[in-house]
C-alpha cells in the first residue's frame, strides 16, 4: 500500500498551514507544556538515539534537542511532506537545525535497522495509528522492531477522564468547540471533525495498556494530564520480544 493510499494521508497533507495555530488554540497552549514533559520523559534513560515518530511539524523533536544535556542522535519521520518542510524551518529558527534529521517515510515500514533507537516518542499521533486503523498491528510491530532491547516508547495523547462528569464535558468540548474552531481557523472541516470524534471515542488508559502489552511491550505506566483529558504513556520493549 502506498503512502498516498494510507488512511488520513490526504488530511495531514492538507492541514499543515495552520496546524500549529489550531493545536495551540484548542488546547489553550497546554500542548506546548505537554510536549515539553514528554520530551523530558524521552530523555529519562539517557538515550543515544531517539525517533520522533509521526513528527508532524517537529515540536517534540525540537523540545528533545533543547532539553538534551549531551549529544543525542535525533530523527523525525512523517508521511506528510508539507509537515516536514515546516518542521525543518522551525528547527532552523530554533537554532536546532543541525541537531535533527527529518525524513519522509512510512510508519508501517520504517527505514531503520532492527534495534536502532533507544527511545521512540510520539505526540498526538498515536491515536491516528490505532483508532479504527486496520494497520495498527503493522505500526506496533515496526515500532518494536526498531526499538533496542528495553527501549522506551513514550506517548502523549488524548485520553478518557475517569470521572463521568469530566469525561462528558470533555467530549462536549471536543464536538462543539474543537471541531468548529478547528474548521474556522483551518478551513478543513473533515480534519477537525475527525479529531473531535476520534478523541472522544479513543481508548481508556487501561485499553492503551492492554494494546501495548499484547503487542510486546512491558512496564507500562500512565501519567494523566488535565484531569485525564490527555496522558503520557510509557512502555518498554519486553526483553522477551522475539528478534526477527
């Protein structure tokens, strides 16, 4: 299957011009703080090589580069060329242009050798790989393949608050504010309808845990953000995962 035929490819090729602006507006700029926290989590075990998977406009990779106390080989990969072009410009503007390599590629066929990365981070794109996506198993298999033994997979993503009241308010916010403001700012109705619906119907933390553990990860942890509307998940590649 070509990248152009993949689910959501056209949408993420169409939205980049105001992608960052919409993200900041609909999260009240909390997405910036959450990515910084995720970047710090990616660096906890002092990795030598880190991949920003589905890197979009590069914010996670840039935050990792800023926070790293020693040299880290940083790579960002995405299948939206317009997103990558923005990411490269932002990296240069931040003074980190030489610290990050951005690659146009496919999450189902990562162009790296087995066990290459000590850590893989993903910011607000895990939902796109796993929500009603027929290729979920392929994506998770590739992530495991390119992670080193005991390598860490760090995810920041929307989540489901435990409180029924807060969960209901969060879903209302997504459907009545996020979808409308996203459409108004970007002009792309379909993209932000998808965002609102996929986020409101996405997995609970327990379901994310079960998905990752059944795929071959271990040592799962969850750090709720904003009363559980988002979360940082960390899972480790099981040492018992078979080497191909």
